[in-house]
C-alpha cells in the first residue's frame, strides 16, 4: 500500500510544465519549476522537520497542504519572507541550520507548495458505502458484486487512483445516466465535497481491482489543456482571464482553484445546467478522454500561479515606504549597507530575487536590528510589485 505522502509525491510529478500567466519577464511556461523536485527539496532542506503535508512531517509550523485559500507564487514568496524572523528563531532553538536555496531550488519548492492542496487527504470508505446507497447509485451500479445492473459495474474504476477518471466517465455518460434515472423515477443526486470524496474512496476500496497496482492518471499539460479548452468548446461558455463566453462565469478567479475531487464534483453537480446551455447554443457535448480532462484541469489550475502582474512603479515606491532603502540604494541613492540594486546581478527572474531574499535574510535581520529598522511585511500584491520593479533593474544589466 502506498502512503498518503507517497501518493501525493507521485501525483505531483505530473504538473509540468508550469503555466505562468502574465507579468514582466514571466514566460507562458516555466519548465524549470518542478513540483516533484520541490517535494524532494522540502525533505532535503529540512522543511519537513517543522512543516507537514497532510499530517506527514513536523508540527512546529503549520501544515502547508491545509491552506483554506488559493496561494499564488507571490503570496507564497511573501509568506516565506514575512515569517522568516520567527522561522529563524524556531530553527535556532531546535538546532536546525537554516538552509540556503538556489534560484532553481526556490522555484521548485514554491511550485511544490503551490500544488500541495491540489490533492486531498484520504477519505472515509465506510461513509462512502452509505453515500453509495443513500444517493441511489446502488440502484444502477454494482461495486464488489452488490448493486444494480442497469449501468455498468464500477469495479473497473477501483484501479484508477485519480478522481480525473471518475470526472471523465461521469461527464461522458452523464446524459445516459440521467435518462436511466428518469426511467426508474430516481432523482439525479448531487453531492457535497465530503460525500463525493467518501464515495470515490468506497468504490476504490470495495472493488475487486483495489488490490492491484493502482493506475495514476496525473494532472496533465497546461499548454495542451489551453488548446483543448478552445477545441472542445469550453471557451464558448466559460471565461479565463477575460477571454471566452459569459454563461459559465470566470474560471480564473482566485476562488476557483479546485482540488481534483472538487473539480470532479463540480463537473457532476453542474452538468445538467451546462448541458442545457450547450443545447441552447447548439453546441454538441464534447466527449473527453481521461488525458484530455487531465490537461484541461492542469490548465485551469495553473492560471493563477502568477495571479496578478506586479506594478513596477508601485514597487519603486514600496522600496522606500518599507524601509528597504535604509540599507540598499538604487543608482547610488539610499543606504550603503546593502548592495545597490541597480548594480546587482541576478535580478532578472522572480525566483532569483526571492531566493536572494531568503538566503540573505539573516544578515539583513542583523543589520536592521543595528539600525532599528522594523522587519517589513509584504502582501501578495506588494511582493509582486517589488519583484517586478527589481526585475526592471535587473534587465538593465543584460
């Protein structure tokens, strides 16, 4: 049996390449940011001594997979910076050396943390068996030899250890299932997140195939998903960052970054309304392969990695307002303790800037104490603005 942590790491392997949205010097894809490598860095650099991922790891810091909100690259970078003094003190007390991070390690680590709550902890198979009966799935489907025969047995799904398989099957066969339910006088069920997660856990555990080597369909290729989003007609009703139809709403809003179970659940619960709108628009229902669904999910999930482009002009003002120029200078104007940003190298990419902030934090904290400068705290947007401004300075060095 694979542990939950092992399952998470295996699944994280596939969220490549990374789609990076808009912003200065941020390409459409960032293949250097690898969440699987980031999961190893999380262990090798000692992060797991203080932090857990779904309960696996330390308890000194918060569990980083249980964030209740979406987090972008800049939000995670700001959180790392804002908590540095406390983290450094906790590591000192615990005898843990504060690790240094290269720019590639920083990118990989943040990619891992970004993806951590894409997956969910193990659900309750016993409770799922009750959902299977109460929601009348058992009237048409069999699992482990028990149930109806109107629809296909779900035993074969037990080997597929990803909600993406379920989402694909339920989407493709949704109209047929609805017709069969109407014929039997069964109301089409809807599920909440807990119920749906438990149902999938039950199907996987009760199926005769559950003991076989699980087949992992991993989140796919954001670039291909972006193409499929257009080719399959999703864009006719749904909008991503202002482009597309209005009937289904904006999918790139910050609250729409779903876990795989939530995505599969949303596809099922909203399918009747989607199909009615497609019929009204005379759009044929697209059939999807599991790989297609994986690619589309990867695209939708990744559009918020760089959620908001930074503003260089605001970033320039923030350098002064946050006290950065007490130690640093720009073109000779400002403090003399730290390097002049205009003459600094390696300011061309966000991950390089963030890694430098992390690596030099201890020295900066000492100097700030000497000068009675308060440790500055940044919001997500402020971090994006400052990094964007520093990038403009870094580009002058090229």
